[in-house]
């Protein structure tokens, strides 16, 4: 197992084995131990992930591809089961395994006593397996199989409390909205298959298109179709609406979806397909603008939310927009720099977003399931560990200097300012997007610390659901918080500005086609402006919410009302899409019923006529003789009376 492919397949197999074991345990008296397989599998996978990083880092090729095994073939289409290991996939595997380990440990305490304990850990294990398979897949259709596996697991976990109508509705919404993006994704794959000499293996396809430049319009179309899939999975505008509602699932599920699995899939897809997007400046501009609009829109929607988990959900949407902003600059700066900026933010985001969601889960656990910040407050003395860890995560998310989020967000801002000054196509647009990113940084600091002050500052308030008293969560829940807090504080600094390990390592990814790895040259102007905006956002949140209650000026209440009501986007979708689709479905059902009735009526006519004539042909000879005699009698009677007249 010392070779990279062997290590990667072992990492892939561990959570699959855990899923099987957890499912089997759920039917026995050992159901309470169903968490053990997932914890052990993720911990072992994390160790193997570090070994894989070291092995890939030895070079000199930095890419290892398994021997293709034909999954199925039909005509020109051949789908191979083949995996690839390179700096990009190995970083993702290590991050997924490490973060999932601590989420699994936290889940053991959070879900203790739940009736579906075994089912929960079986699906969680399958979730991790599907995400690892997605990362390793070197064939587009194999990637789609794992991609849909991730979608299925998210559906099952978001709707975990399926007896609640809101949870069942949120699961359906997540499944259906992401299917919209997946339709474009599949069309893009088949267009690339045609363009790439009937190749579906990623490495072969990229190499072929590099040597045989395709038609620009066709390539742009294919890239934008692939981007549709990323928009759905990574909750970008206009398909972001499923992610805030996904909070109906257990809180550790939210942490896993937002930090290590589901929503990171779209970012990873575009990073993996960077060689294609670099050849299409138009497609890259669309990616950047979609990311910019999403980042700013989601930051505005997070401003006034009262559900703590929903604030964090909109924050994830906004931060994913940041990652797409970086990915959209690859043609203007360099593929390696753009991918490094996006993936570095994904890497640091995994730590502080998992930390924030698990901290919110700790609060929810202590508050008797209540997560509305208007119903509790002043928890920093009641829950000191949760308070400090949430503060670490909030500071990292806001981009406080020297913390992980500061370094990764700064790299994205540098990619945008560099693209704006490049003089290449869309340079002016990239400059505008840099301004959008700076404004989003200010809003992020503000809404993050608004949530922090409302939760932990002011007088102590504990809701009735918690019996008017609260206590700190048990060690099985607080230890993961402390570990992830350390990552939120120091992982970014260790990985990039002090060692440049991340950019050097990721820059060696062969598919990025760059001889020299990208380096992080610290830009004091960018960092200074960003820091000033972060300080302003935190200061404004302190001024308005330090007493633990809502305190924004009256003049801003209309804007905050729009934010609280999510700009009525759900209502617009309901009126413009859902209801017309419902009417169309009703009419289709009515028409189908009418056509079915008409077909039955047409079929009934000959049956009715046949029923009338059937007695004439009953198979009895005596009946036929009697009929002939009666007929002859009638005929003779008619003739006699006719002659008589």
C-alpha cells in the first residue's frame, strides 16, 4: 500500500466499509456503537491522507493514474473505472478525512439517544465515501456516479427527520434544485466527449484538447454547461435557494455538507477542469461574475437572519462565491494561482465553517433544540468552551489578520486585483468584482459578529425548551471544537504565508500546465484595505449588538427587513416557477385523464357492439335451426301478405 494509488483506494474503501458495518450494527443490540466504524475509518483515512501527501510531494511526476478497468461500453462510449492522484486530489482527500473525523466524533455526542442512530452513521459514512470517490474519479461518467451519490446522501441526511414536513420539503428542494444544474452538467460532458475524440477520461481528454484546440464557441458552451452542475452543487445564484433550507437536518450534517462534502464538489469540479476554462475567457468571466453576484447577495441575506444556522448557511454561499471569483481569474493571472487561491480558501473554510456549525450545534444542544438568537443570549459564561471556539471561527471567517481566513481571503483579493490590472479581456470587469469582494468582506465581518454578540453577549437568557438553565456540552462535543479552532487559527498561516507549502505543492498539479508553481507575494495594499473593512464591520456589529439585542438604526430597518425576508426570492420562485409548474402538472394530469378516458371509450364501442351480437353465435346447433325456421316463417308471411294484397 506504499504506492499512491494503493493509498488512495484504501482511503476510498474505508468509509464504504464503515457504511456497511454501521448499517449491520443498526439491526443489532450494538446499534449504540454505530459511530465507531465511521470514526475509525475517517481517522485511518486521515493518517493515510497525510502519507499520500508526502508520497505525491516526492515528485517528479506529481500525477499517478490507475490502470483503466472498463466499467461499460457502448459504441464510441467507453467508461473506465480509473482514479487519479495528484496534488489537487490528495489535498482534498486529506482535508475531507480530517474534518470528517471530528464531525463524526461530535456526532456521537450530539445524536446520542436518537432513534435512528445507526441509520444516521451509515448514511454519513456513505456520504464521505461518495465525496472521496468524486475527488479521485478520472473519468467524467464515473465522477457523475459519485456526484449523484453525494446528492443522494445529502437528500437522506437533510430529510433525516422525515416525519417533520419542513425537513421532508427541504430534502426534496435540495434534490430537485441540484438536478437542474446536473442536467446541464451531463450535457456538457457529452459535448466534451464529442469534442475530445470520444474520450471520457479526464487526463486523456485534457491532453487531446490541449493538442487539438477546439472551436471556441463549442468549448465555451461545454464549459458553461459544466458550470451549471457546479452552480447547483455549490449553491450559486440562482440555484442557491436549497442550501439555507438544508438546515433542517441534524447540525453535524450541516457541518459536513458545508465544510467537507456536498458544496465543495462544484468548486473542486471547476478546479479539476481549469485547463478547459483557461482556454475560454468568456466562460471564465461568467464564472467570476456568478461568484461575485452570489458572494454579495448571500452576504446581504445573512445580515438580519435570526436563525444562527441560517446565518452560517448564507455565509457558506457567500464564501463559495469567493472561491468562484478566484477560479474565474485563471485566464487573466495564471491557472495555478487562480486554483491555488480558490482551493486554499476551500481548505481554510473547511476548518472554520465546520467549527462554526458544530459550535452552533453545541448551542442548540444546550438550548433544547432552539437556535433562534432572539430567544437566548449571554451564553459566554454558561458555555465558555463553545464561546471561545465560536469566537475563533467567527474571527477566521471575518478575516481577522493572521488567522486562517485572512490569508486565504487575501489570496483571492490578490487574484482579483491582479486580474483587474492585467490588461487582458474583461480586466475592467475583474476590477469591479474586486470592489464587490471588498464590500463582501465588510458585510461578512459585520453579520458574523452580529451573530456572535447576539448569542454570547448581553444578559443571560435561556429558553423554556432548555428548562431555563443551560450547561456546557460534554467533552465528546467540545474536544472536536477545540481541535477545529486550532485549525481555524493556525492552519492557514502554517500552510501558506510562512512556508508557501500549499501554493508550491498545488502548483505542481500537471493539469494546470504551468512549469513554475504559483507563489504568494504578499500585497500590503490589498491586505490593508481588507483589514480596515473587517475592523469596520466588527466595530459596527459591536456598536449595535454588544448588549445582546437588535440595535440597528431605524433608517436601516427596511433594508434589514428585506434581508430577513431573503429579498422575497423564494416567493418569486414560487410565483414564477413552482405555481406555473404545478398548474402545468395539473393540466397534464387532466389531459392525460381525458385521453385515457377517450381511449377507453373508443375501445368500449366495439366491445358493446360485440356484446349485442354475441348471443347470435352461441355454438348451439338447435338454436341455429330454430333461428332459420323463424326467419323462413317471417319471410313466407311477408310474401303471402304481399301477394294477397
